[in-house]
């Protein structure tokens, strides 16, 4: 495994009686796209906030880039964050927003100009750069949120629910952006409660609920370990039959041999099923 | 420092794009300065006195009444419009004129009898809603009436003619009591004799035309207290209105930037700023710098306008710069304190403006301190507004020395430091606190 870009060692954070993150440990390799999957309130955003130094863990440590706490501005400079809450200035143009945050990251002069152009191009907003943010659609604002996060070419990118409330077109555009970042070798931590996003984008996924890490592995391994069997549903004139099977094709042949089928459906295990099996409830509960 | 400047520039951009905020911060103070300067322009000289619109009715129609009207027309205190009685009364009723002056029949005849049987009378009608001007107008008319009488008795030949007429009337009068009659019969010929000998003496000297220069008249002469007396006074109403108007700009900046910190917190941008590689101190320094730059620019702009358009010449530019900088420092601190007064934009705005309005009321930002009772002026010492106005006035017309400037400026800087420190200490970086 490549050297770690982010290490969380037994971090814990409580707000009064509520334990938001409970003894969470992770090690994310350089160049990895890592998914943190869990329902709302699972502790994903609190984990991101501790990773970027906004919150101090009650116990445990956060190490970024092999040696440094994010409470230090120098370490934070290695991180790019697209927060879940859109935190941009409505009365500035798209370009002014990106330029402003790039300056806070220490960019200036020609490099500032180049990186701002690259970031706006990257998210497909160059042509709308001079429009005020208040005129942008929700999806465009999410894309600008991403541009602000990547403008300084961070080593570690934290994307907290980056597709919440966006239209399918913008969602696809964001997926394309993340895949491009993956190709370029960026380390990405992607929090979501959409299992299809984690399944599509992430090499490894950590499943969290009530602040605890329930499982951590590649998507295939999680499914194979916690997803259970495929479910074959066949429909005949006399009714419907559901069968759990590890080999849906063989089971389908066996069912067909027993008599003619009107229709059939195979439900393969996915991360939703993994979460259901691990917690007893659905991701969107 | 470049990051602090980037933060400040962002805030200035946001200010200039918020049209309502810009109005309250920049244009409302300007309106205040000009409006109140214009209203009080007659109080301090320099700005000129605007005359009271007055309808004048000549029912007498004699040369004396016409001369009186000509005198009134030349008077700066009133603007004369001649009319008949009905028109004049109607114009006052409608509020078109402040008052009407009617010269009734018999005015000219009475003026011709200054010693016996004459009493020139005027009728004065005043708009009931303008009672404050009634006394002033009565005084002005009395002044010009006596001026006319004096003109009458300044002509020796005319005066002797009037004396002769009066003497004949006294002799012919049978119902006058004997004592008064006897006194007049002694006094009037004696005066006639005095005037005759005076005319002869003047003619013998060859230095006059035999006219009598008149009895000595009481005079009220205006003294330029600003330069000669115990303390300076403003010579132009705008010298008073501009410092007061500037205060509203300072209050607007403090409220606007204080509320913008709350907005940054509630909208989440403050959290995003903290994710950037900058310290909390830099975030607040950026806001403070933007507020400071705006307050300085506002004051410089308004005082330049005051100089160019309204003739407000500061007695010391260096002292004014000192007042501007210290005032800005004070209100930057107040801005920081206001940002901790409310959790939401609405509560911060409401509480913030309530506090600022009390400061303005006590400190002379609404009503000049000199019209307040003494206990309220003393209470005003607790308001930074008072010290900001004092510092500005010290540089504009009070002719403060550097040592005299130190106290108000020191108070402002101290207020700024204390408020900023308390504000930073109490500041909530997240909505949760």
C-alpha cells in the first residue's frame, strides 16, 4: 500500500451526551479515492471537520501528509475542502469567489491566474465566471464549490456530500470531475449517503453509523462479506417465488426447468444491502 | 498580510454590491450633512439668512407708507410680496407666506405727528403654525418702524414744520388738561428754538445743509466671538452638520460590518475561511481592516465634499486626520463588539442598531449637545459618539490644540481597544457557539 495521506487514530468527538464520532481509525493512501458511507447523522461531517482542523478530537489524533496536525495552517494548505453547506459569497461572481479563496491559499500572480482558469474550466463554469453566484443554479453552485476546493491543487481533497440537491446533469459532471482527479492521482475522501456514488467512484469504502466504523474494505469485498446472496424473484401464473442464491443463473435454469416463467428479476447485493445487513436499517432511514 | 488584504477587499466588494447597505453607510450621512446644514444655515452666518416670506398690504397709500414698504423690501430678514388685504390673509392661511403686515389708513398722518396726536400703527397676521417666528417678526417690524420715525425727525425743516403744526393743535385743543397743555406750550417752542439755532450754527460753519443728525440711536452690534472672545463658535452651519453626519456613517459602518460577521457565521463562510490556511486573527483582522478603510474613506470623502461644496475649512488638517483615524479605530472596536450581540443576522441588526441609536442620542448624533440640558450633556460622556464629534469639531472649528485633541482621541482609541478585545473574546465562531 502507498504511504498514508491521512491517518485517523482512534478519534472521538462528543457534543454533550451525543457521541458523534466514536473511536474511529482510518488510514487513507496517497492517490486513493476513499468513500465514507453512512446515513445523515452518522458522523461523516464531524469526521471531515476534525480532519481539516475545524474541530479538535476529544481523544485520538489526525495526521495529514505523513506528519502534521491540521490545526497548523501549513498542514491545512495541503487540504482542499468542499463542505456540505455551500459556503460561498452570493454577491461575488464565480471567478471572484475562486480568486478570493485561492488568495487565501497563498496563490498570487501568474499562478493565481492559471489555477483560477484551470479550476473554472475543470468544473465547466469558465463561460459563467463573470455572473454573480446568486444567478447560478444549485448544481452550478456545487460545481463552483468543487472549483474552490481544488484551485490550489491540494494533496488531500475532502468532499462532504458534494452532490446533495443537484440536478442529474451537474451530478454527472461532478462524477466526471472526481474521476479525473482520481486519474491525476489526487487523494480524495468522499462522504455520501448515496451508495451508488460510493460504488461508482471509490476504491475503498468505510461504512459508518452512529459515529462508529462498521466495516472497511473495497466495494467488492464489502458486498461479498456483508451483502449476502443474490435474490432471484420468478413469476408464474400461479404466483411469485423469491429465492436467495449465490449463483443466480444456475438457479434461474433450475426454476425454468420446473415450469414456464412469466418474468423474473435478479437483485444482486450492493452497498445498500451491506448497510442493511450491518445496521438493520436502510441508508436513507 | 496579503491574505488579510484579500479578506478586506472581499468585504469591500460585498459592501459596494449591497445597495441598501451602501445607502445607509455612505449616502444617508451625506443627506444628513446637507439637510441639516441647509436648515441651520441661518444660525451661524456664512450660510446667509433666508428671509421670511411676508405679504405687505398698503391701505394707507401715502408717501410715508410707500417709503416704509421700500425699507422693508431692502431688509434681509423678510421677503416682501405686496398684496391687498384679502390676498394677504389668504396667502398666510394657505401657508404660502409666514405672515402679513397691513399698513392701515392713518399711518402716514400719524407719522407726520411725532409729538402730538400721532401713533403709527401696523397690523400683523401670523401663520398659527409659525408662532416661533411671530416674536422675531414683531421685533424686526418695530426696528424698521422706528427707523422711519427717525428719518422723519432727521430733517430739521420738516421737524420744525411738524412742531409748528403740533403747537397750533395744542393751542386749539380745548379738552387737554391744563398741566399737559402748559408743559407742551413751553416744550414745543423751546425745541423749535433749539432746532433753529442749531441750523443757523451749521449754516455759519458752512459744513452742512442745516439738517439735524437726529437723536442718538441705541445699537446692537454683532461681535465676532469666534476670533475675539473666550471661545470659538462655528461660522458655518455645515461645520456642525458634517461632523454629525459623519457619525451616522461611522455608525452605519460599525453596524454593517458587525452584522456581516454574523452573516458569515450563519451562512457558513466563516467555517470555510477557517478551513483555509489562515489564523482566526487574520480572519478578524481582514474584517477590521475593511471596516477601518471604509470609515476612513467615508470621513475623508465627506470632509472633502464639505470643503469643496460647503466651504468648511478645518482649522487644522493634521488634527482632522487625527480625529478621523481615532474615530475609525473606535468604531472598528464597536463593530467587533456588535458582532457578538446577536446569534442571527436579524437579532444582531436589531440589537446593534438599538445600541448605536442610544449612543447617537446621548452623544449628540441626533440633536446637537449644546441644545441638551446639562445633565444630559454629562450623561453623553459615556457615548463614543460624543468624543468622535468633539474630536472632529475640535479640528473643524473649535481650534483645539494637539493637547486638547488628545483627550477625545484617546477616549476613542481606548473604546476601540476595549470593545475589540471584548468582541474577540466573546466571538462565536460557529452557530453552536
